């Protein structure tokens, strides 16, 4: 479990706009191997190309089951789109998102943990306060339930 959480934290190091070696698993059962840009929570399309010299192809999130990235250090990152279930403080009820959001996923037996990084808001001193939300679910479900949020990480 500690190893799984470490991989989640490594995600923030890898999450840049550059192309990374990836395997895209499509919902129709096919796979595409090549290079893809790292996806963020609300990306509707994934930028993919077969190799460095290929033309960019945009693949709709709705057509993708998951993406497995492998960076230069051989760290493997699994990204999957899920519906998010969050509590409402005002109504005391849970609500399900209307669309799926990309989440960095770690599986542990029959459970999964998802992490979604917020880009943060700009401060006067050019630092951003970044937060990460953690969601939990069973491995068979296409939904993740809100667990907790971390705040206060400052990045320049």
C-alpha cells in the first residue's frame, strides 16, 4: 500500500505537457501504443501520436478505457476516467458528476484510490496554492467516492 501511495505522489512530477510513452486502451478492446500527453481531470480529448515524427491525433475521452504512461525513469502511471461522487454540505446528500473525470489510479486488491490534482489559483506573488483530491472505490465500479483533500502546497 505504501508503494501505491508513493506512485500517486510521483504523478505530480510527471504531469507535464510533454509527450510520454503510453498505451491507450480503447473501449472497443483495441490498444494504441505510442506517445500521449498527460491528461488532466477535465480533458475531453487525449493528444496521441505513434512516434515523435507522427501527426497528432485527438482521441475522445469517451472512447478510452484507460491510459498507462511510462516515463523515462520507468515509473508507470495509470489514468482512468471515472464519475465522481461528492458530498454536499448544504443538503447532506451525495451527488454524482454528470461527466467522467481523469484520475491517477492505484489498485490495491479489490479497492482503488484515485487522485485528482487541482491547478490551483494564482496568488499575488506568482505562487499557486495547489490541492489534491483523493477518491476511493471498488475495482469493478466506474465511480469514485470523495475521501479527502490536501491543500496548501505552493508551487511557482
